[in-house]
C-alpha cells in the first residue's frame, strides 16, 4: 500500500484493512457505548441504496477528500495530512451518528493513505484507487440497507 505498483492489489488490500478495522471498531463501540446513535438509512432501498452508497457517496466523498488532502499537504507532512483527513471524516460522520464517526475514521485513514500514495501517478489515479476501495467498503452495508 505504500508504493503505487498494482492498483487492484492496493484496492483489495485497502478493502481488507478498512473493513477489518471498521468492524473491530464498530464492535468495540457497541460494547463500550451501546446506546450511541447509529446511522439511519431509512427510506433507502433497492437499487437506489446501492447506487447512492456504492457509487455516488464514495465518488463524491473521495473527490472532497482528495481536494482536502492536496490542500493539507501544502502545510503538513503526508502522514499528518492523512491522519487529519481521517479525523475530519470521523467528525463529519459523527454529526450524523456518533457511533458511525467512531468506527469510520479508520477506513478513511486507509482511503486517505491510498489517495496520497496513488496521487504519485496523478490526481485521478489517487481518486480512482481510493474511491474503488471506498465502494467495496460500502458494498456489504449497502446490500444490507437495500434488501435487509
């Protein structure tokens, strides 16, 4: 993940790391603070849920994240930019549901890392790898929301 060599491998590795971390954090949060509000996706179902959660959200959030990371890297080291980005996304998701923000900062740490690494091949390479990883991260929950 630290060198932009094989996009497909970076995406799969990033997905495995982001999913494992977010599941672990979600389980920890549910044990420590079971009454914290969780994300509410009522009103979303079927293909609308899939399109919004797997296509639209990862693409839009990754574009915003990429722009923020480019700006952060003007003032901070790559590592500090990545950490700041992940914390900002955790805070933003916490506004929707506190438990969500506590679990989501980890995947955004992975997405931010992928963007910074793959940006070496260009802005759109960074966006593509990070957004694809983000889409995979959202696929399982999107199916659960769509058909659960």
